[in-house]
C-alpha cells in the first residue's frame, strides 16, 4: 500500500509539473513570441519568415527555449539576382529547419529576456559576394542589442548539419562545405574573453579562378581564441584534414583594418599523407607511384584580409629522405631532398608570385640529378633553371616509360642553365621558344637509341654539345646506324 501511495504521489507531481510546463510554455509563447520576432525584424536589413514558434522548458533543460521552425532569411536588401550566380537563388541567405534560442529559466521569471545560447540544425547558408564587391550577408543594423525588451548574452553557439556555400565573384573563388558539427563556447558579449571553437566538417569543393578542385576531405578543428577589443589571438589551435595536423597561431583584427598575422606549421609530416590531400584529378597522375618522405613547412599570412585586398603569403618548406616508387617497374627515385619558398610577392598577386626550389637532388639507381628551380610571375611565368645531371639512360627510360623510345642505353652528363618567359607555359609559341636563353654543355657516352616503329638502332653514340649565346654547337659526334 505504501509503495502504491508513493507511486501515485510521484505520478500526481509529474502530472502537475507537465501541466504547469504546458501552461507556462503557452504563457511565455504568447508573451515573448511576438517580442522576439518584432525585435529581430527591427534589426535586420532583410526579411525573415518563421513558419512556427514554440516555447519549451523541457527540450533544452535546464534552459528554457524558443524553437523557430522552418526559418527563411533573405539576402541583404538590394542584393539583386543576376547572371553572376547561376544554379541557385541569390535572394536566400539562410534556410533552417530548426533554430533554438535558449534562456535561463530564472532570468525569465525575473523578466530578464537574455538569449544565452543559439542552436542551428539542418540548414543551408549561402554567402555571396558579387563582381562589384557587394555582399548578401550584411543584414544586421545593430550587432550589440536586439532591443530594450530582449538582449543577447551568448555563452554558446551550436551548429549541426549545415550546408555552406561561399561564392566570391569579386575574387573569383567558390567554397562548398558541410559543417557536421560546430560548437563555440565563451562569453560573446564581454570585450575581453576566451572562446573555444571545435567541430568537424566535410570540405566538398574548392574553385579558384578556372581551377575546380573536387576535394571531399573530412576535417576537424580546435581553436583557442582570446578576444580583446576586436582582436582575436589564436594559440594552441589546429586543423586536421584527413589526419594531417596543421598548427595555427597568431591574431586577426576585426575592425576597419581587417588585418591578420597568422602562422601555420606542420612538423615532419609523412609526404604520402600530405599528397593524398590533393584533389582526386591530380592524384590520378600519381596512381602508378608511391610517395614517401618527411615534409615540413611554415606558412606566414600577414596583412589586410578583406574583399578588395590580399595579405602577403610566405611559405617555407623542406623535404628530406624522399622517394618515389614506380609500382609497375619497382624502380625507385631515391634520396629526394629540397628546400623551397613560395611568396605572392610585393603586390600580393599572381603577377608578383614566385616559387624558389633550392638544393633539389635525387637519384635513380646510379643516376643523379641536382639543381635549383625558380619560377616568377604566375600569370606569365618566367623560368630560371640551373641544373646538373649524371644519368644512365636505360634507368631513366625504365622509370619514366617514354613511349616513343624502344631502347636507350649509355650515359649522359650535363651542366646547363635555362631561362624563358611564357604567356602559357603549357603551350609556348614559336617566338617564346626562340627567346629562350640557355647555356652549358653535355656529354653523351657509349649510347644507343631506338624508336618504336623504326628498324633503325643508333649505337655507339658519343657526342659533346655546347650551349652558348642561345646556339647549340655539336663539337664532336660519332655513331653507328644499323637495322
């Protein structure tokens, strides 16, 4: 009997609490719902449509919450639809299945309507910048408060399953990603506070100019940020992409300057793991090879970062004990090492960009290569290549599988310097070839050469060739021709 009485009392209490929560929800829903939407709309330079608003003290317990269902937020007023953005509507900034705004229950009782937490679920966001630099997302009139009756005192923002599309036609790049989960904790309102952001996402597609990268790489991230007077200081932060960890430190200034000073590093990363971060269309070119080696780099990003200006980028990198295995022939390119540097130059553009490879060296069996490689101006490249080679032709032929050649033996030793300027390095025109500068000399010793489809075999080839003043002079040459 006592047990039954206790159960009955518990059921009565639960029933009373359930009824009380329903009544409370209806009261706050009727009182705060209109205030919430009124104040949000008053602060937007856009239109927001919410299909339904529900209040609950149970869904996000111990917090009370407003659940906004089927939220539709338009792009900034004046952002026009045109042919720049094909394939999707430019009038939509956000579509969300559910958005939760959470409040402290005690604050509600005291009529202090402070939004404590925001959660966004099942959404699609389109961030767009047109060719004139106009953004679709500048929708807030007042970022600090929503109104006298309602205020924001955020401590947590949570985002789940959000498709994000970022299209910048002004700088001609697109990013498409899916945020699987993002959680940001901290005091958003205080001028000085610590923020922690962590989560994971799937980077789907990246398009820069006319180059389209189908990435499809999973990544996770963890940021420790100290926020102070519009400055964000990063420390002990990192991003992992397919298991490769990138350490991040520095600061970002979010004011009129929009300035950054960021450092990104990796330490002795296995080259094979790094190579597999490349888009699939580029990995196809390496499908017959296995790549190994220790790779490290440090990247510095410094300067203004906004829609009209680019920061300066400097990347220093190093490869040690590298190798490239031809999986078909089992021949290995070994002892690969280099030191390199990339910069986008004084004007932070493709025109001033350069890449400098120093102390490049490797072996294929007993054949050796060494040299330096410099490329300047990525729009109309200038190449500068001083090199030394000492190779056995049969080893090179077997490794690279040169299709027109059926037979190659003997040795080639060469020291040369090459410089050329091209509009399109893949398709040089005849004038560009004529203007190539080169010098050096080469020695071909006891060589033989056969071409596929030909019965002729050139054997016992011995030659000395001198390159000077853009002329090629064969000082000695002897060979035998046999069918």
